[in-house]
C-alpha cells in the first residue's frame, strides 16, 4: 500500500472518530437540556390565561422546577400556596400596578445573554421594550400604571460590597419618554448639591406618577432620597436606607438596613421608617433580607429569602410585632393589588 493511500485511510479514520465524538457530545447535551426542561419540583403549575388587574389573584415569578419556571404566575390572593396558573411570560424581575407590568427579561444568545425591560399591557402583551446595560435587579410601577422603573447592575452582582455600579431608568408609559439614568438628576444632601463620580441610584418605589423614593449612594454612604421626575431632582431624607418600599397609604417606608456587627456578606435587616416623624423601627425578621420588600397591605410586609428552589416568600408585620412566617415556596417578585 502506498504512503498516500495509508495517509488517506488514516485521515478518514480520524474524521469518522471525530464525527462519532461530536455526535455523542451533542446527544449528551441534548439529553441534559431535555432533563433541565422536564425536571420538576415544588408546587404544581399549569398554563392558562393570566391578567394583571385580576382582583382575586396575586402575581409573582414562579421558581418551581419544570417547564414554567421563571414565568409570571397567578395564585389566589387569599391562598398564596394555592394552585398556580402560568402565563408563558418569563421574567427575572417583575412588578405590576393598575394593569401595567414591567418585566426584566433575559435574551439568550449563542455567545452570551443580554437583557431587556418589557412594558406589558393588562394581558401581558408587549407594549414597548428597552435594551438593558446590565443584569436586572429591581423593578416597580407607579400606582396608576403611568410610570415604570427598573435597576440593573452595570458592574458587580451584589449590593453587599462596594465594587458595583447600577443604572436606574424611568419611563412614562403614555408618552414613552425615557430617563435612561437617574444619576443625571440633581442630588442634594443636607441641602447641598452633590457632584461626584461615584453616585449610584437604585431601588425606586413610587408615591405617584411624578414623585418617588429611591436609594442614592455616594462617598460610602446610602441615603433615602425623594425624587421628582419633572424637576429631575433627588433630595436626601435619611441615611442607611437601601431598596425602599412605600406603603399603600404613603406614610411608611420599608427597607433593608446595614447593621453593625453583621456578616459583611449578609449585612441587612428589615426596618420600617415613619415618614411623618423619620423614626425607624426594626421588624420581627432578624435574618438577612436582600430584597426590596412589598406591602401586602398597610400593615404587612412580604419579602423573599433563599429556599430550596431559589426563593420563598415570607411575611412579617410592619410594626415590629409578631414573628416571620413563610407564605409560599418557590416564588419571587410578588405584586399585590391595592
């Protein structure tokens, strides 16, 4: 046999073996993906019609394993551990008010994931979407549904340290005017304007279509700020406030507060501030709460803690009494009707 023939046979053998290896790899990957899609665990979920303004149901991101993981899901408001109806719309962060929803969503690409903010109508259909500059972390809608806000991590992936950068945006859902970065607003602390390169703003909660509260950070301190999207101003009201959440009656702010002596990786406890007196009080939840709590009503807070499926929802009275209790497993980012 000539040398050329031997080389051709060797080349053919290598190609065949290479094809077998590639085929086996693709088959294994396909099996793994199929397993991920069919893996189940946690509360049962079935697909169905979901509406944002349904007064008898509460919506949240479903975290139960299975084909409906990450979908916006409806459950009976009086029984959050009850049957779940999945909408088919997947969100990493979600909120809704008065029939307007905001969904922060991953867009899976061949090389990397990107993210977008989607404004949803009452039937969870897209009205408008915006490309995001980083990883989704917070989302809110004003009580009337007129204004939506979202925060992303531009760098870093945790609020626990200092090496992160955020970007927070506001959009008017009637005119579609977008304020792409609230760091462009004029910040004042103790009545003095602050001009600094390290300003970060995150965690909006709305008082109305124009006014909101948020966290602003600069020079190693965090502040509760009151914002005005018409005047484009941020005014500091109180220190050591992160991810505020305004009560439905507008009188109290729930937030996570850094406490002395806590683990640097788990530094927050859940507090409530009386906006009329600026007096703060601790809630009965003594574990680390890294979430923007929501108000179930004017007296009750709901927030997420780590669970077997990623996140469970817990509740505690806002006045410092009582003890925490788990509302439901495998859930995140609830939105209650007020």
